[in-house]
């Protein structure tokens, strides 16, 4: 495939770590990753990312944390963001852990009725908590480690989206300080709490309180967190006179989890089924709107969206036993000629970071 040399703008400077609110050094080009929610179908996003990293270096695929400045996700995409960014796991490590967690969490079905007679928490949220805590310990961290990075200005920054029970607003829980949000949640949110908050879909898990505020999953407002990734990047690398994010972006990657199932599940199939239809439409609508507002980035091969549009629609968000079908549908998608061409162009953009990755 012939690639336009103009699409690759090599960095010539050494990449350095910057303060969270300072503009990047002149010429700094940013790399951003957004991960949709989607239950067990998050495995599809991981396999897309796996192929991208292999296209960068098939012999020793790099860790995403060594290439992306910011990784943000929602729901299971948020859980993946934590593993890739905060815990600095390789994609293969993340795939293995994601399979382990899915098998533990989504096979423990239980039903509880609240005083209004509504079903709460179809799955065992404690299994998710234990799984995340065990992962933390296996990575040499305390089981109650904060989502907040221990070092200021860490190279790869991470956030997850959750929804406030009180206001219905999307809330960002991050590993880094934000002048916009302050430190109220930053200094108390544990990794496992952030994982629970971003995954707490009312039809799957119970809500969770962090401090005095209750949270449900972020999918209701930001299942596709592309707008949040963009806003966070603008806040972190603060735009000032003569500096614009569009001008300093080298590569933005947004990865979906396939078309959400329209198959009803739970004890209120009409209500939940309608919610899933709305979620399916909103996820791609967000991408379409973002692309319209930033069409130049896509034309210049600096922004990419990958999402399996056919083959996953009959796989429910909770069907952990369908992992083989998820992988097969994703492989068919990535091998299609137009998708493969875009993945090559994306890998080309990511390779621009190779010369700087050693210093990150």
C-alpha cells in the first residue's frame, strides 16, 4: 500500500514529561486513545489494539502506555484504560486479565429486589472488586491503591467516565490532577472504586459511593468517550495564545466494541431493550458528530475510528462464553481491505513515536 509521506510528520525532539497544566514543549505531538464501553465485547477493542501494536513492531509489540499520552475509557473500556494506562500492562497481559475477569464476573448471576420491587445488580460486583484487587497485588501495588498516579507528570495519563447518581452528569475519575475538577475525588478514589464506578450499569451491577457521591456507569452519558478525551487533552495541555490541540495532535485513536446487542435482557426487557437501542445509536452518533467537527484530522490520517459493525450484534454484553465469536468477528473486520489500510496508516502515525518511546 502506498502511503503519503506527508501523512507522517517525524518528531525530531526528545519527548519530555511535562506538568499537568503546562503546554507541551514546542513541536510536541500528542497521541490519544479513547475506548468505548461494551461489556464482554471489550475483548474486540483489545484485539483491534493488539493488531495495531503488532503493526508498529511485530517482533516486540510495544505497550500502549509507551505510545499514548492519554488513555480514556468508559465502562469496560474504562477498566481496560486502567489496565493499559495506570497499571502499564501490555495488550496481551490485558487480554488475559480481561478474559479472567469476564469469566468470574459475568457468570455469577444474582438478583436482588429493592424496596420498590426493582431488580438490582444482576452480577456479582464483589467478584469484580476482588478481581481488580488481586490484579493490583499481582502488579506489586496495594489492593487499595489510589487511581491517582504516585508521581506528578507521569507520561501516560488515564481516566474513566462514570455518571453521578445525583445529577446525571458524566464525571471523570482520573490518575492526574485537573485544575477544572480539583482534588476532592483525586485524593480518595481507589483503582477498584474507579473500576466499579465506570462499570456500574444498573442492569449489571449495583451503584457505588466514592466519598459521599454515588456513581453508576458512564455508558449512559459517554459510552463513546471521544469528547471527554478531547476535553481532557485540552485541559491537561492547556491551550494558550498560539497553541491549539488540533495543531499539536499526531494521532487520535477511537475504538468501539461493535454494535451493541438489541436483544433484551433482565427483568424489564422493554425498558432495557430501549436503552440498548439508544446506546447503540448514541455511540456512533457521537463519533459522526466528532468527525464532522474535526474532519481535517481524519482526512490527514491523524484521527482514526475502528469498530466492528457486523458480527457482534447477537452477542450480549454479558455473554462471556462467546469470546471465540468476538475474536473471530474482530479478525474478519480488521482483515477487510479498507479497515486494514486505515490500520496501516494508524500504525504509520504511531511509529513516529518510536524514536521518543525510550525516553518516556
